């Protein structure tokens, strides 16, 4: 499973990747977020860049650096900003990989002043964010669209459902409850599913190695590949 990075087998391809969490602001000092650190998305961006792709990496708030001249990084904070950034690059992309952990809800009211504590409980009303990936599935022309799914149970069943419902070409399913997989780790365990290749297990490996494995599977399905 050694990959020779001198092979520029993604040269000429425009790849759009989202990574990391989003932050949904409550007031000037507080926000809702999740445990995503962006490592899987950054590994994918670096792997694609090393293989010659021209990569746009839309990143939520993470403490990582993207180390490759082929990577153009766009930093965003909220799900809404990620939606705008992704859509502004979508048309001209050949391959889109949405590994970001986008917030499903945001506070309905964003306070301009710091909220002061009061006696008793606090209820914050939340509203849905837009589903970026689903909107890409609807807008898709020739782009190869890859989603991610983070699950704690019934991972494969939920993943298959997301592949269908969001009109994806492939999905990478993470069972975040498994040791060695998911948020913050340098390793991952996942399953790749596409209509053409079926289900492929991606065994425990570094996120960088897994990124190359994911690209190898995607490559077999891109137009023009000899398989
Ligand atoms: N996603 C997105 N925009 C959202 C929510 C999710 O683009 N507002 C994308 C993620 O980037 C990921 C995929 O959808 O590629 C699946 O995310 P996940 O949270 O696993 O699924 P959801 O569709 O949000 O369903 P749920 O959280 O209820 O399992
Ligand atoms: Ca979600």
C-alpha cells in the first residue's frame, strides 16, 4: 500500500475539498461547534496536491497548516460562509470532497452583546443550517461528488442512505465510535461506497495513507481512467 508521490496522476484536475468544523455564534464570546480537527480533509488536500491536482481547500476554524504550493486555502467560520465559499468554486471543479463536519443547527438569534447570566435555566432556540452537500448533489453537472458521514451506530445503513439522498458519486463512512477512528486521531478506519465499486473497507491506517487510498478508488471512477 505504498504510494509513490512522484506519480502526478491527478495533474490537470481541479479538486475542491472542505475540512474541519464550523462555528455557530451565540454572542461575541460563545459558539457551538463539534470535535472535528480537519485532519482528514487536510490529508486529502495534501495527497491530491502531491499528485498534481490544483486544490481549493475550504477550511473551518482549525489549527492546521496546508503545506503545498498547489493548495489554495479559503478560511471560513460558519456553515453559511462554507456554503457560499463552496458554491463559488463548485462550477469549475472536477472533483469535490466534502469532509467538513458542518453544523446542522445554529442559534436562531445571534446576540451582538455578550449574554449575561440569569437565575434558572437557559433555552437557546436553534434553526437548521443549509445542507451544503445536498445542494451540490442537486446542482451537480459533471463534477464527481464525494461525501463523508460520521456515525456512531448503523454506520453502513446510514451511509448508504446519504449516498442516495444527496445524489453522491461516493461516500466515506466513519464510525467515530471505533477506537483509532474519527475526531482528532492521526489514524482512521472507514468504508468507501460508490455505485460502481460497491463497498471497500479502508482498514486502520494514517489519515494520509487513507487519503491516498480514497484518491486511488476515486481515480478508478473518473472519466478517462483506463481502470
Ligand atoms: N453536510 C453539509 N452541510 C450540512 C451538513 C452536512 O454539507 N449542513 C455534509 C458533510 O460535509 C458530510 C455529509 O454532509 O459530507 C454528511 O454529514 P453528516 O453529519 O454525517 O450527515 P447529515 O446529512 O448532516 O445527517 P445527520 O447529521 O443527521 O446524520
Ligand atoms: Ca450532520
